[in-house]
C-alpha cells in the first residue's frame, strides 16, 4: 500500500492561486462574516428541502456508483443529491458535512462510466478540502445580492475586488486538481466525453470525437502564456471572470497527469492519502477562527439531524427573506 501526501496530488496552479488568495489581508474578516451568517447551514437546509437525497433504496442505480469510488479514494461516502434541473451540472458543498449534487440534465446525458468520472472529480474536491473556499465563493457570487452587499459593507468595495478576482482564479485552478482524481478512477478520455456531453455537444459527435486532437487545442491555448507579451494579455483577458478552465485545457491537463508515474501507481495500487494536521470545526462554535479555517484542513463532523437542529437555532436570528433573491 502506498502512502501519498495530498500536496503531491494538487495541481501546481491550484497551490499558486490559493497562496495568492490567502495573502489578501481582508480575507479572514470576510470569512468570519460568512460563517457568522450561517451560510453553510442555510445552503444545506435549502438543498435538503429542494433536492432528492439518493441512497441504496432511492435511485440505487445512480447512488451505488458512489460508494466504490469513495472506498478506492479512502474517504467516507458523502450524501448524494439529485436536482431536477435539466442543465447538466454537478457540484460539492458543505464545509462541515460535504455533499454532492448532480442534476437530472447531467445523468440523462452521461453514461454510467462518465458519471463515475464526474463523481470522482467531486470527491477530489472533498479530498483537497476545496469546499471551504467554494463556500466563500458561493456566498459572494451566488447566494443573494443582499448577502454580497453585506459582505462588501464589512470589508469595503476596494478590498472585495481583489478577493473576487483571486477567488475566480483559484476556483478555476481547483478544477484541475479535482480532475486528477477523476483520472485515478477513470480515464482522461472518459472525463473528456463527460465534459463534452455536459457542454451540450450532440451525442453522435461526442462518440466520434478525437480526444487527443481536442487536447491539442488546449495545449495550443496554454502556449499563449509563454508567448509574446501580447499573447499573455490575450490569455489573461480570456480567463477574466471565467470560473472553470476551458474544456480542451482540462482534457490536456488530465492527459498530462495521466502520463505521470505517480498517476500510474495510484491507478494500479492501493493508497492512503496523508493530510496536514487538521483542526476539528464543530457547528456549535459561535465564532470559528477564520485564520485557522483558511490555513488548515477541517475534519468532517456531525450528521443530518445535527444540521437541522443547529440550523433552526441559527435561523432564529436570521431574516431569511432578506437573503434570497426576489
């Protein structure tokens, strides 16, 4: 059995952009506000009431794909939910208790093998402890205008701008790390076809695609970073406000990772991932230290009923109508 440190599995761009994000002075105060508002609990409550939780008895054909993936990667099985949206998508949320959501549009378009790649990708986010900063990003970009306005009021418009840009850059890079776990469980080609189908490319084209040629497109695009000054500007402008890498880039990076000796070993051998020292964060902490949250990985704790009970206590002091978009 191999012992592998998590740091060896994270994409270099993920490390670089996360360090840049952590170095922004206003970040701890912003994170404190997000957790003070109970965003994680409110988001989970919305998810559990609006989506379908899958299990061995609830859509087992889909759910039963997840436990073997988690066993292979060495993590507890997170809750899996189905959202009725016809837009193909998936995401992971829940800082204290991670859960995965897939949409009806996604499972209708993917083969079961392609779904495995997507689920392994989402498990990669959990393993890499991406959920902490994804929670922060959701609070800023997705939850509501009133929440975002309140956060801006806490740190100021000037301080929010670099945080927004740093978050977008990190979110984009974090996808490359998660794709590495998809490659361990599946193949870059399977991941590529999942990406293509999720991009609404017709089935008959996806089945006929030359995945290597598609990856070459990503290679050509990434070459702009090492070209002329003007090419670098073009590359930067094309990525501004884009929160996911372009699909050909993801395929190119996945194929590079798949060729490494480490990836081959992880595919063929059992392994245990070693983490840095963790800080256990429980939901009954009124004011979690945002600097500890930002610098160390957090242990998953609690169960569904805990969330319901503690969520009720938090919501007594929250004006829910002011948080959701009208």
